[in-house]
C-alpha cells in the first residue's frame, strides 16, 4: 500500500493500483476547501485509516495556506475530536 497526497485529495492505493481509501477536499471558494468525502474500503475499516487520512489532509490543507470547511460527517466528527486542528477551519 502507498499513500498519495494531491492538491485536493489524499488517497491510499493497494499494490495493484486500486484505490482503497480517500478523503477529498476541493476548493469551493478562494482560499477555502470543503472536506466533502471520506471513503475506506471494507478491508481496511476499523484500523484507524480514516483518521490517518484526515490527519494527512489537515496537514496538506494547512501547508497550502487554505482553510477547511468539513461537510462530510466523518470529517466533522474528526475535527470535534481534534480541537488542536481547528486553526484551519473556515
């Protein structure tokens, strides 16, 4: 498995190239991204993968100087559990 951070997403791929997990955060207005989708394949569920993806996404968003607006229910809950990351919230 390997993880790839992109401009508007963080994804985990299997060795066969199939996407196994992702969090997406397209820019919805100047300087603001919307964390709108989190997906983890059944084979990886219950292993903390979604939390790792959100942490990496928060780092990517912060490094880009953008602010985040979580609308995906998992992302909303993740930010509630990680108030130290609230500095990037729009």
